[in-house]
């Protein structure tokens, strides 16, 4: 099967996904038509230097209510071990919680225990 026939605008079992062609009308574009694709392919990741902690001991918590407070997250996860830090991520403009947090445990085993719990 040639590439033109295999191409699909969505990633499927029968096709291949090419971000350059995904916005193309007929799937034949070879040059980026969107500046976001150019930025994404040439960007260099710069980690936030203000965020400290050990990623091995950190648990990502998602799907939090927008009324969830940092104290509540600490309270829920403290039953799995000592918490080194807890960061409820907030919108930089509004200051409202974005619905996810990072909980860093003092010990790796505690983070692994908390990770495997389904709440």
C-alpha cells in the first residue's frame, strides 16, 4: 500500500498519522502549514527551575475538583506515608486550581503504595 492510500487524518488501525499532512485537504502536503507544528518540532524543553523534588517519589494526581484544596490532598495521601511536598497546580492568571496536583513522598515505597491505590 503506498503512503497516499495509507494516510488518514486520524490515527487509525489502517492508516498512518503524519502531523504535516493532518491539516492538509488531500494529504499531500510535505511542508508544515501551521506555525505550531514548526514551533513544536524545533522547541527545546526548559524545566521550571522553581519546581524541586524527586520525580521517582512523586505521584501525579488528576481529575481533582476545582474546589479541592492543597490541605485536602495532603490529608488524603498522608495515610500512605510521610509527605515531603504537595503542589496543587493553579492557573497563573486566575489562581484557580487546574484539577491536578503533585505529591512527593519522603520514601519511594510510600509513593509506589499510593500510586497503586484506586480512589
